[in-house]
């Protein structure tokens, strides 16, 4: 065991390391995303704009510090964040259904979202 990171008040649903390995993003059933610096063993930033569980978290592979997060059935929103300096929301999209996964495609600069209720589909977004 290297460390235990505590911060979420409910289940942790999504995890992703930044491409440089210096930041960890976690999404939870508490509707919160935490950004962790592993050296500090505590969240260094938090995102609480989602209205339901955050299962989908994904770092952009070609733009440093850009994070995509996706909310559950009530929220249905993909939010794109700049985490480099002061945390700021760059963009948001109401997808019309639960966002269950997010994956960036670095070759085409696209983001693919996987959805549950109510559409159960994959959607490709140009970034």
C-alpha cells in the first residue's frame, strides 16, 4: 500500500491519471470531481457543478490540463475544464442522457461519450 486518498462522501465511480502522471482525477456518486496531487494526499481542487454522479472523467491527451467530466441521469452534461491555473469551465454540453464514459481520440481531436439511460449510445464530439 502506497497511500489512501480520502475526500469523497460516497462511492468513487471514475478515475484517470493526467497524461504526465502528476494529477489524478476522481468522480463520485457525491456529484463531485476531485483533482489530487499524489504528493499531497489530499484534493487540491474540486468540481461540484454536476447534478448527479460523475462516472466519466478523462484528461485531454493533446492539451495540458484539460479535463472532461460527465454527469449521470439527472445531470446528462459533459463539462470541459481548464485545470492549469484557476479552475474554469471551458464548455458544457447537455447530452440528453446519462454520461457513463468519456474517451479522447488524439488523432482526430475528438471526444467520444458513452451513454446510459435514456439513449444507450455512443456519441462522437469534435473538440
